[in-house]
């Protein structure tokens, strides 16, 4: 009976810690080679949540967006041969996030997460 009670308490604890994670490292993407690429990062949330966002900028460096509420997008031209990273951490009372990464207008990754804590990470290399 004691083990049953402990099991129920653990089940209750873990059900309240809702965590959604999407993390992919794609490697070199399959797209025609050229001098530079237009990369678009998109994030939309179901409510006004503040999120920590980091993304690769036009110089190939990781840049942080300080505050993001409801929706966020950024389009940048990045030179060929760069490693590109898009990462978001969101906390909320049952958050829902929709994420997309596009290269030259074509969707490279698209994902929807929901929970109290959302972690989205997508990386790839430009040819």
C-alpha cells in the first residue's frame, strides 16, 4: 500500500511538470549552392509569454532577442557555408508555441509544442 501511495504522488508530480522539447540538428541542407540565403525564423504563442530566443544573424554569430511576446519573426540574409541555429525557451501556464524555419521561402522545419515549458532548437548548415 505504501508503494502505491508513493507511485500516485510521483505520477501527480510528473504530470504537473509538463515539458515539451523539439531539438534537431539537420546537418547540411539539400538546396542549390549560391552565395547567400534568405533565412526566416518564426515563432507564435497562444498567449503573451516572454521567451528567450537566440538565432544566427547575418554575420554568422548567435544573437539573442531580449523580450518576445505573442509572436516574433526575423528574416536575415546569411552567406553560404554558415552554421545556422534557432533556439527558444518559453515558460508559461500551459503555453503553446508554433515554430518555423524557412530558407529562401521554403519550410525547412515546422513544429508545434505545448506545455508549461517549451524548448525548441533547430540547427543546420548552409551549403
